[in-house]
């Protein structure tokens, strides 16, 4: 019981205004992998535990939200396809008509999501 009304009692299970961290996630890695994780964490001035927690929670948030990469990657793929195809025409001295450009945009619009999906699938293997 507080002696003065201005004193606050600490609620059990709360640390610094947040839920206490009392669950543990573990994994085994090789010595080389461990050094790589330590280096990555150190580059962000974090302990390996903090770095891994942030990485895991970011992955959960991305998965729950549909993932930023699933929104941004198709647009990046589309821009790349557009640049490659337009620059190919310029580099070979061909003239790109407005009709050909519009057709190219339509093709890219339908292909970019499929290509982005393939890129994501290859990256997750």
C-alpha cells in the first residue's frame, strides 16, 4: 500500500510500461552463421537478442500485413521491365511508336505480378 497518494505501485509483469518478456525463442546455428548474425547486429548497434527479436517481429508484421514486398516488388519489377524494353529499343536505334509503348505497358501490367511472385518464391527457398 502506498504511503502517499503520489506513489504508484508497480504492476507485476509490467516493465517500463510494456509487457514483460518472459518467453524464449531458440535456434541452432553454425559458428560461421553466428558470427554473421553478430556482425549484422553490431552494424545496427544492437545485441544479437535485440536484433533477432526485431527481425522476427518485423517478419510477423510483414506476414500479417501481407508483406511490404508483395506490394512494392511488382512495381519495381514493372519499372525494370519498362526500362529494359524501352532502352533496348533506343540502344538498337529502333523507334518506339506510341501504340507499341501502350502495348508494352499493357504487357508489363499483366506480367509484373506473376514475375514478382516467382522472385519471392525463389527467395524463400
